[in-house]
C-alpha cells in the first residue's frame, strides 16, 4: 500500500501539465503520483497525427514530451524524479473506490490519495463496436497512443505505394489522411457526412480542403458508409477491400479508422455524477465527490461564455488549461482561498500538409466566409466569422500568422456586435478594428 497527497490517474496531456502546474505551487517530494497505463512519460498527443507521420525527420520521443507544446519544461522521466514525482508507467488503475479513497492497479498495488485528479482521456471508437463484419482483420489501424502511431508508421514504411482507406472525415481522418499521402500512399477517405469536419466546417469551408486533398491525389468519398471489411479468401485476416453500404467494393491494403472517441469513465461510473458522457464538474473541475477532480476529455465543465452550459471539449488546449485550473484551485483551497472559475474560450486547430487553421468561440448562427476564392488561387489566408444574435461569436482562419490568430481569439472573446455582415467580408481588417 502506498499513499500520496495528490494522485493523477492518466499520464496523457492533462497528466503532464498537471505535474508541471503542481511544481509551480511548492510541490514537496513524494506528494504527487501519476499513474499511467502507457509505457512512456506524458507527451503532446497532437504530434501523433502530425509531425510523427512526417516522411523526413518525423517527431519522436523524447522530442515531444509534455509540456513542450505549451512552452513548458520537457518532461523526461528524469524531470519527474528531480521534482520528487512518482511516475508509475505501464500501470493501469483497474479499480477505484472513492469512499475509501483507494485505487487498485493491474500490478496488484493499492494506492491511497487525499486529492484525486481523473485524467483518463478518451478511447477510440472501434469498428467492432458496430459489429462490422471483418472488423477483426489484421491491417486495421487506430491512433490514440504513441504505440498506435508507431505501428501505423511501420505499416506505412512496409507498404510503400499501398492503397489505404481512411474511415472517418473528422480530425483523425483529415490529419492521418494527409500524413499517409505525404508518405506516398494511395489514399481514399470515406465518411458518411456530406463534407469533411462536419461538426465544425460549413460546406463552403470544407470544399476548400476537399479540393486541396483531391489536388494531392486523395480520393474523397463523401456521404459513404463503410459496411464491411472483406478479407482475402486464401489469406484470412488479410484485407482485400472495404465493402461500402451501397455495395461498391474499394480495394485496400490497409485501413486507418478515425470514427470518434469516447471518454474513458468506466472506472468511476456509479460513483460520480455524469453529464455529456463525462464527469460533471464545477468551475474548478471538482466532481460530485469533494476531493475528486476530473479534467481534459472526461470533464463536462460549465462554459462561462454560454451561461454555464455543461460542455465537454476533446482538445489539447482544454486538457492543458483544465488541469491547471484544477491544481490552482486545490492549492488555493489548502490556503482557505479561492480563484476565479474557469472561463474557457473554445479553441480548436489543425495542421495538414502546408495548411494550418484555427477556430475560436462557437460555430453557431450565420457564417460569413471571406478570402476563400483568393486562397484557392494563391493558397493564401481565408477565414470565416459566425454571427449569432448580431454578435460575432466564432472566428476561423486558415494560414494565419500567430498575430492573425491572436486577432481571431480576441474577436471570439469580445463577441463584437455587428449591424451589417458586409463589414465582416473585410476579414482580418474587421478583426484589427475591434
Ligand atoms: C492522434 C491525435 C491527435 C490529436 N491532435 C490534436 C490537435 O492537434 N489539437 C487538439 O486540440 N487536440 C488534439 N487531439 C486531442 C487531444 O490530444 C486530447 O484532447 C488530449 O490528449 C486530452 O488530454 P487528456 O489528458 O484528457 O487525455 P489523454 O491525453 O488521452 O490522456 C489520458 C491518459 O490516461 C491513460 N489512462 C486511461 N485510463 C487509464 C487507467 N485506468 N489507468 C491508467 N492510465 C489510464 C491513457 O493511457 C493516457 O495516457 C488529438 C488526439 C489524438 C488521438
Ligand atoms: N486537431 C485536433 O483537434 C484533433 C486531431 C486529431 C484527433 N483529435 C481528437 O481525437 C478524437 C478522435 O478524433 P476523430 O477524428 O476520430 O473523431 P471526430 O469525432 O472528430 O470525427 C469522427 C468522424 O468519423 C465519422 N464517423 C462516425 N461513425 C462513422 C462510421 N461508422 N463510418 C465512417 N465515418 C464515421 C464522424 O461522422 C466524424 O466525421 C476526438 O476527440 C478529436 O477531438 C483532435
Ligand atoms: O500542441 C501540439 O504539440 C505537438 C508538438 O508541437 C509538440 O512539439 C503538436 O503537433 C501540437 O499540435
């Protein structure tokens, strides 16, 4: 049995940033333990579908341990030791009893805590979850953890020029589809919606990216649903093709599947109040159990700019900021103080090929797209503003500079009123004026 003042379950982005935040508040040796089922210290997960897949000089650990993505120290295992943090890798928490404040690991250890931070992230949705025929074949890749990306990279090297079907038109589909294409693979992306990134992009924005992908030789099959994975007769478990719902068969040497993720909450279900598929937390990420916090992908937190509407955000900026909020609140409470509650500005971004877009705020209301035609011709900047109740509530920008992107965040944060949507067509000039 071991006991710690603070335990973080999960050694991902929030785990790494939580450790860094604790070291800013006088953490004493032996106070903090981080338990992670991964074999490597916390790392910047976003790298796995971007730099990690580059054909030349791909990003590799230890280059992208947390918190380099947020301008912090590179958390090598030695960094945890130097800071007196117990980093238990390759260790899965298999049981949690919040009443007795006890965790049990797959190594048979019992760990007690005074304060617990749940940072278990999200797990991929698997084709097997839909009982898809052939979903157990070899050659179907998912990407969540560094181990997955390593296996995918090996497959890319082994199957130069192979036909790859990417299932899913969200973030993974777009980013890994680009990575596969950069490695010279023959890529087809299939997804059921009418366009890429359906939760965020409008048809007009999506068609810019679909056109860009098609110009790179990627086949984009929108509005199509994969129905079965057909295996070679003579070589069971070797993929022959993907049969679409409409019966068409697309030959494939291997697949990459990005059809969403589900927050990993099973360990604590029945012990904590739930919301939006995650753990319901307050503005300091405190759960319904006073000494238990939940952060990152699993936390359903009150979004202040939407009158406290419970929101779950599966993105790295929120993972970093939510755990920093929780740690600051824990440390303040120890001194009988309190801190301003989380006032998050939703921020998403992605980088594919030489493109790089950001989005801030809310994608609700009317959309005013600007500069898109020029961007197609000259590959420059283009953007969009979302207008709801005559206020600009969302801002999107492709190929912006850091200063441009900052302007977009300021627009989304200030939510300026607009009388006519005409002025929004000036794009960055509008943002520079508010
Ligand atoms: C390939 C990929 C690329 C991404 N790119 C971007 C991007 O460009 N921009 C962006 O904003 N977001 C991106 N995301 C999303 C972002 O990475 C997540 O939102 C973020 O990692 C969430 O942080 P987290 O700490 O909540 O969970 P995670 O980072 O997923 O960490 C959870 C950790 O907990 C561990 N764990 C889970 N259960 C247990 C258990 N029972 N016992 C022990 N350990 C456990 C997991 O192994 C993992 O180490 C990407 C995600 C993926 C998969
Ligand atoms: N840049 C980023 O922010 C980034 C990058 C990569 C991953 N991520 C995160 O990682 C997680 C996983 O990303 P993701 O792209 O898998 O999820 P996603 O939810 O972004 O996209 C899933 C896509 O798959 C489609 N889909 C669902 N069921 C399908 C089916 N049966 N067949 C074909 N398509 C289907 C969905 O309609 C959606 O377009 C998410 O939390 C995401 O936020 C974020
Ligand atoms: O936030 C991120 O971190 C990694 C990388 O920049 C870390 O070095 C990456 O690709 C991001 O989008």
